[in-house]
């Protein structure tokens, strides 16, 4: 039996009915297209989140109050609100950590709070982040105009604020905010800088660009915020993260019970998010795979039509010496050629589509999902081609030749 | 009288062949105890009214259908009980079919149609191609080997089908009403081709109810109600 000839005759019979073949493969095309698009989006999100984490600063360790917030690590506003009421972290811990030296290189306590911000242009709900100047190093937060607050601002309990980009856009439209004033919960602050824009802010978590940064001492004295939400610690380098963690636990245990704090590093949080995202990606791909199955059923349907349409041809081929197996292979090849053609078209459209949506959404087509989609479309052809092909193979030659 | 039939081994031998169809409670005896031998080089016609069982007999002789009982030998091989695969192989190697409806594949060139049986054996492609072109040329279709069936007249289509029946050098050719779908002129043309093939020493069995067609045969077998009522050399 000559497979090249059979494949060629399969192609001929597919091209014979161009419109029908196209409609048949449409199911597979859509299936493969959606598998590729959805996994691309999943991958794109993962890459995006990783980049965001890079932006947040490196070798970061987070000490959060209690155990329940360990996974959120203080990024979650709910956890932050909770930690404000239950936190046992204090300025003493910060001092202890600062004295520890290597492998801990910088320490910044953070008090988070929800605030009302008011300027001449209006008012707005916002988010205050009270900390020390080290924070700007740890979190890689720079002032693009003006300056970040200094140690003397902290020791002097000065009412100065560094505002996020969005606050500047909304409440200082058209004016230079540096030197202007705003009120936080009716307390007047002087704006001394605008923080660098951090992200598009469209995916989860509090909006970094809506934050007002103030000295931690001022938050205590002027806004009566006193519970430390979390403490950021920077390890000296990547290799000392684990040792840093141990050292922190040692220091913190002097004053607090084990259940009163937890230490997380960024890679753990990242890992958790990656797990969530990859589960999401698989889930999305699974949903898309359902349309591949539907596509396969479409192929089976059309192949069954083709078998009954070509009953005479099958009878003739059998009379001329085709074995049932020859007929089976012929129809199977046709089904597989149809489905893989659909797969190839779907892959091309998927890559084009993923490239097109990167303008609006992070999407990265992954080679393995492309190969998977191709493999699945091939397998779909085989699985859904078997039934019609077996039907063709089992036709009796005389019945088939008599068939009108 | 006939073309010196070698009385040694027949090409095709049927012994006490019967064929029954069960329809509900009733059993129809389509063929009753048919025995006959067909020798190399013979041109035989099988005639009978419709419903006489001649088509069923043709199908059994052509290994397209199985007898209910009786023995069958083809080219010296016992073909009494065959697997479907084995039957397909024997059909491919030993049997050529010419049908009333021509049964050419549409949208497939004359040449490809002639080559169709060779898809299912192992002879080298190039050799077969040369042979197919020669067969078509000999049948007067040398200019039309790349034409599709719908670009050919009925007579030309049947000639393509004849070339297809010859491509594997069969031991026996079955022609089922080969002129039934042709006008008189084309019918005569096909008749004379069959005569030529006979002269070349081919073994041919024609099944027909057309007496003119049957008259070209050197031996006539008449079937009635599933039985041979006449088998004579002409």
C-alpha cells in the first residue's frame, strides 16, 4: 500500500469540496486558535507578574504580623487593614533588625492606612504608606520630581508627602504639585515629590500609583496610626536570602511569639502566584480543548457523510483489490489531513491573534502549547476518523457497487 | 470448437455452488447446485432473465460474494473459503471487472483511473504507468490519458474501464452488461474490443441479457431460476 498516493488522494478529495472542507475544519481551527490564545494570555500574565515583582525591588523579605497574612505578605489591603488592628510588630523590632547588620542590609517598617485626600481641586479616597527613607531603596521607589523624604523629615515629624502618579493626575491636574499642599484626614501636608509611575495598575492589589508616602513618625503623631502593618527587610544579596530569613526569625523571637509574625520572601509569593496562574492557564486551555472535541465531532460527521456519498467508490476500490484495511487507512488519512490542516490554520491564526492582542494585554504564545494544539488536532482526526473509516471498511463490495 | 481450451486445469472451477438468502422466515434459493469450469482463452456468455441469479453467480465467481455451500477454485488456488483480505488480493491479482456503469472515479484522469488497481499491489509505479499509457493508447485513447471521465464519451469511458480491467494482467475478466449503458455505435465498438481481447487469448466471461452481445461468445451458459439450463459451445 502506498501512503504517499493515499495522502495525495485524500488531499484531492478534500480540495474537491473546498467550502465543505473549510467548514469541517472550522471547528478544529477555532479549537486550536482558542487553545493558543488562552495559553498565550496565561503565559503573558505570568511573565507580566514576574516583571512586576522585579520592579518591586530585589532580595526582599517581608515580616508580616500573625500567620494568616503570610501568603499575601501585606500586599492585600484586607490583610493590611486586619494587621492594623492585630499587629504586634513595633518600632523596637525595627531597631533590633537594624542593629543586626549582615546579612540584612536595609529595614523599613510600613504603616498602611486608608485616607481621605483633599486638595484645591477636590477630594479622593486614597491609601497612605507611612515608612522611612529606606523604603525608597528597598522598593525601588524614586521621586521623579521633587524628592523622597529624608531621615530628618522622619526625626522632625514633618508633615511632608510624596504622592503617587495618579494622585498628581487627579488632584493636581495642570499644576506642579511639588511645594503645594494637600490634606490627609484634615491634616495639612506639604507635597515634596511625585513617585515614579510603577505600573499600569490593572491587575490586582492596591494601586501603587494612588499611594501617598509619608514619614512613619508623622503618621503616628499626626494621623494616630501606630500599628506597624509590615516590615520590609532587604537581604544583602540573593544567596543570603535564606540566612537573612533565619536571622530575622531569631531576632523577632526575642520579643514575639512565633505565631505573632511570619517571614516571607518574594520568591515564595511569586511561586504562589505562578502556581495560581499556571492552574488558570491549564484551566483556560481545558475549556478551549472542549471546542477541539466539538471540532472533532464535526469532522466525524462530515466523514460519515463522505463515506455514504462515496459508497460506490468504496465498492469499486474493494472490487479492484482494496482490502478493508486499505479503505480504513484511506479514510483515516483523510480525516487526519482535514484535522491537521485545521490545526495548522488554527496555529497560524493563534500566533497572529496573540501578537495582535499584545497591544492591549500581555500575551506570549508558547511553543509547547502550539505543539500540544497540533498534537491534539492530529489525535482528534485519528479518534474521530476511526468510526467513519471503519464503517467504510466494513461495506460489502456488491452492496456498495449497487448503491445509487 | 472454442479457442482450443486446454483441458488441464480450468482458470475457474465451481463445484455444487449454492446461494441462499434468508428473508424473514423465508429462505430464497438464488443459486442451486451450480457446477461449471471456465478454461483459459474462453469467451463465455452467461445469459438469463433478470432475477435468474446470474448476477449473484457473477459476484460469487468474482469473489465479491460468498457462496452458501460448494467449492470454488481460481487459477488453481482453493478459493472456497477466504478471508476478506485474501479475497481482495486474489481479485486484485487474477480478476478484472468491466461494469455496466463504468464505475470510473470522477475528477480523476483516465490514466489515474487505469492505475487504480495498482494502488493495492507492489509492482513498481513507473512500470505500471508505462503499461497504463500503452493500454489506453492501444484502445485509441492515447490523446486523452489526462482527461477526466466527464470529458469523455460513454464509449471512451468504457474503454478506460477496460484498460483498468487489464492493468494487472488478470487470469479472467468479468464483464457485467458492458454495453448496457451505451448507444449502438459505442456498443459495437466495445463488442469488437472484447472480440480482440479474446483473440489475444484473454479469458472473458460476459454476463448479459442482450442476445446480440451474447452471440459474440463461443460458449453460452443459460441460467434460469438459479440453475444452469443450457451450457453449449456455439
